[in-house]
């Protein structure tokens, strides 16, 4: 399965027309076909083993440049998102969609503040060290993954917050916009915006409640 266009948490097998445009979409390293020698197992075996692994999925808050020189722009990669931070967030949502509660507590996702596509920065960041090795502490700030090249997404303010926070979207052009809050397991908490929006600035406010109007527990949440 791959994400449905315009979403971050909905997935389906691509259509025949889409596969014809990108016939290698399910090949390693973006799929289970034609794996490298270290992964030459039946796909069902790989899936069952993956859910049992202890994995920390780390992404950098600043790793959101769609024009980065080292960004993979093949069709297989582009189906996963416009840039690495978005691809990481979508992949984490897919893992939760596919494995459900079987994924936890063995695997977590964390966004490390003020780090881009830089392993040296990741391994010297207090938050990177904390999430990788359970050493020290992290300030608890979770970055908001950027949602595409046509949208400028500011950081939520205030953060942490009580009773509400807001985030500003700057739309370079009119188009379809979806913004939602997700918890640490990749589950959608509430949708803040959806549908067509004109070019310009959009201010979104979240009051710390889920879609049913209930207060959510304290913790880190993702906005994308």
C-alpha cells in the first residue's frame, strides 16, 4: 500500500495506471520486492520480524527542504512525500495503520529540534541522545513536519501550552489543505483544517481536545 494523495494516514494499493507510471514502486528500499541480500526473506517473514524489532524512528525538525541536493526524487520516493521529514511522518503513520498496537512499545518516532539531514547534529543533540540511548533529557518540544513546498508552516505558539496554541500557515497559492493533530502513535486526534483555501495566511487554533471534544492527555503531539 501507499498513501492516498493529499493524506498522511490513509493508504491503499496504487491503481494500475499509477503502477504503470512507476513500475518499480514496490522494490527495495521503498518496498518488499527485489530486496538486498540481507533482507532476502519472504515478505510475510519480514513483516512479522519488523513488528518485533526495537526501533527509534528519528527525524530532524529542519530536514524539510524539498530542494535538498541529496533528496531522493525517484517516483518510488516521491510517492512517500515531498521531503524527508514528511516522508518520515507518513511512514510512521503507515506503520501504525498496518501493525496497530503490535508496534508499541517497541517502536517510537521522535522529531529532534534544530537538526537537519545531519548525523553529526543528531548524535550530538541532547534530544537525539535521549531518544536513541535513554541518556539525559529532552526539552519535550516536538517539531511540526512541513506539509509541502506550497505551504509555510510555523511552529505552534505557545509550546508547551495551556489551554490553547495556534499555528500559522502561509499558502503560496490556493489549493487543498489538510492539517491535523496526531498523537505519538500516529493516531489522528483532531482535524484542524480541511478543504480548499485561498492564497494567504491561515491561523489554526487547537484547544487540546480531540474530535469528540474531550481533553487529551499531556504529552507530545504532531501537527501536519
